[in-house]
């Protein structure tokens, strides 16, 4: 393990949810909304919904898929919309493109469902992010582990998942610091492979503790 | 009314650590540190009774503990003013109403009287609900940040009343709504702010099993058999008769008891009529318990919810539905109608089950009674959902976030 040149700087994050003036009551309106909504809205309904509902580890991926299932009773489309893994996306526009493509293909093959009214409307919402640098920082792996315990789930999600959009890389803040500052490439890779779809955020964090403890004991 | 010794007995933030974990509370402190010493003024129309006063009673001490300088003012007005605002309230919910000019004049005069009586010099002013909305007149040119917190459903307002109130709303920096369903298209930013419950209040705090048993015995409810419960006023919009009919369908297949427990109907003539209708529908079934509880029954409601096998909220129309929040917090499987704020809480098949009819409600109750493991899982996930989104601490966080966001925009 090498000595870092830069510490890991923890951030506290909090989100405001802005109510847009867009909603959908049919599949066709969802499709239009997906095309026109802001990036902040795509973020809210995909990246952030995974954090908001992190305690659901089965069958819940994003708000679009959930609404298509519960509001429109289209399980096939719901499964397809749930499939894109947010870890595979470095920009929200790529995510939007894929969600649109899936919806378009379904609408083409199921025209009879396109204008069917949903049980309840889908409201396009947006995230507004407020970040505050924490007063504490980590210069060693021991310190990192200590301060990680002080991080809320929302801030953990910010460093672990939202960081992809900020970094523009298929990695996260923790892995970047492990690899670049501590020279711990295997730990960085293990961390990046933690599955947030089948783990709660507490579960993901517990896995990270295990990896760090193993590294510290080595 | 400013924060006084009457609040001293309330729980401090540290009391929430065992329920939420230290990081969540530490994070509130980190956010609040950026706002230390900032002044906040909350204004509403009642100091006691009603959900808003209940929330402010908890919110203000917590914000103060976090180092901000909050103040809570309650507007005053004559009975005639509150009759007008009650009529506005019903009209904003979509009820028919023909307002007269003198109603609007009285509304404005009372707001003006309060504007002169109260001091408005805080950095953040939060005006709750329509009654004091015209206090925005007190704002000097772009002074401070003014937010309108609307706790009611504005999705289908009476056009006459809304046209009157709208120009005042437009002058705020932003508006907070309890659900996207309740918002309107406005030229100012609108934010989502869910209502909340206090997990340490008498209605939600953990109870000793003996206490629960005592309450069941008092009401003649058998703790050994499944209990299906709906907690709500005896109000047609809560569809108590629909609940009885759903229960009657369930009873064709399995044994259970029904508890319908609501607030006192003594001052509500329609409530008495509805209760009588429900009694007729119940047809002397000894397993249907109709409990007309007085307003100070928080502990009894807590015990009934905790003793229940399944909790139902079969409303035809609903605000946010805090009885659902309370049930989910107690890890109970919930069957509820997809109306108002309920779908935000009951994520179908994840944190509960949604239904759209008497038959659907009956089916979902049967399903949960027959699948206790799944019911348990829904209850657990419902509890987590409330912990993340609908507790008083989340409400504090949302206010801190909107204050920080407002500062960043100025």
C-alpha cells in the first residue's frame, strides 16, 4: 500500500425533489415524457430511485419499470425497462436513449397497449443535489474505514454510484482512491463489483467493510 | 408563539439514533452546520390540533437543536375568518362553493391584521397552507426566502377560490407539496415534501406486549385469531362499508376479526350517520369491532395497529394517508386503495398491496392471511420505506436542503 498524495474527501449529499409539469397516463405519454424530460428527471427515476428504494432487493430497478408494472400491468415491458444496469452508464443521455429504445420497440410490437389508461399517473420528478464537504478526510485505509461508518446511506450512494456520472468512468469514488492513491487495484476492483441490485446499501457497505478488513489484515 | 419551556420535554436528536443510526443524525448536523444561526419563521393557523401543528411541534425543537434560530407564529382571526378558510379548504379540495366578495375581503383583512401584528424579518419564512398565504404582502422587495408549504390536495380546486389565492402563491420563491398528485402547474418551483410521523410519539413508539394485550382485552378482541384493521374516521370517503364487505368476503374462506377504529364522531353529525350505516352493514357480527375512540386515544390506536395481522386503508379519496405510514412503520402488511398519497407509500408487491375494489381488497387480505412469510416481508420493507422517507427526521433534512438550495440560488 503506498502513501496517498491526496486524502479521500467525504461529502454529505442531500436531494430535493422538484415536481415537474409533466406526467403520463398511458404508455405513449410515458414514451413522450422520456424523450422530453430533463436529465435531472432521468437521474431521479433511475440512479436515485435505486438509492431511494435500496432496501428492495428483488424486482425493483427503477421508477419507470415499477410504474409500467403496477400502473399499466405490462410485466414484459417492466422487465425490459428494469434490465439496464445503471453501472453501465456514464451519461444520462445514454440511459435515456436505451429506455426510449426499449419503450419504442414495445410500443411497435404491442400497439393495442399504447393508449391504454393506467391505474394511476406517472409524474416526472427531478432531483436537485445539494452537497456539503465533510470536515473529516481519510489519509489511510484505517481512517477511511473509520469514516465510512459515519457516512449516511444517501452519501454512500453518492460516492458509490452517482460518482460514475461525475467521473465519466465505469468506477466509483472509493475504487478510484484505492487504486490511484493507495495502489490497491484488487481492492478497487472488488469494490467496484459489489452488486447494488441484489444488496441493500447497508449490505453493499458491509461487503466493502469485509474487503477492507481483509486488506488491512493482509 | 416562540419555542418555550413547553417543548423542553421533547426528545432530542440523539433519541433517534437507535432507530435510524448515528450517520443519518450526524448528516443532519453536517447540513445544519452550514445554516448555523440562520433565522427561520414558520407560520400556520393553529397551535394545537391538526397534522400541521403536530409536525411543527416536533420540527421546531429539532431545528433549534441543530443550531438554527426557528420561530413559530400562529395567525389569529375571528370565528368568521376560520369559517371562511374552512370553506376555502373544502373548495380547494374540489367541493362546490360560491364565494362572496365579503368572504374574500374578510380573508384579506385578517391576513393584513396579522401582517401588522407579526414580525417578518427571518431569512427563511415558511407559510403553511392557504389561511396565511396573503402574508407574502409582508415581504419587502426580495427580502429573505419565502416558501409556501401546501399540505392540501390542490389537484382539482374550485376555480373561484383558486383564482383568488393564486396571485399570492405566485409571489413565493417556491412551493412544497405532499404529493405530485396534489400539485398544480405553477410558474414557481414546486418541490415534494412528504408528510411524516414521529417514531417516538405515543402513537408510534414501541409498546410492551402487556400493554397491547390490555387494550385488546378492553375492546373484547381475541389476540389468538387474525385481526384485520382499518383506522380512520367514520367518513364515507374512508369507505368503512366497503371494508366490512371485503371482510365478509374474506370470512367465506378463512377465520378473522375486523376492527374499524375511528375518531370521535360526537361533534360530526355525518360521522354518526356513517357509523350507524356501518353498524347495519355489520349485522351484529360479534367479530366486527366498531370502536368510536375519543381524540386522546393515541396509545390505543398504536396498540390496535401493532396487534393487527393485516391493516387496510380502503379510502375512496385520501390526503396523504398517515395511518398507512403508521401501519408500515409498525411492520404491518397493508392493503390500501391507490388514491391520494397512498401509492407513494404502498409500492405494490414491495411495501404492501394496492387494490381498486371491494373484491380486490378482499382478495389481497386473503392472500396476506394465507402467506404470512410474504406478509412479513412486505411489512419489513414497508418499515424501511418509512424510515427512509416519512419520518420527522427526513422532514428536518428536507427543510435544511431547501434552505441550502435557496441560499445557493440567491
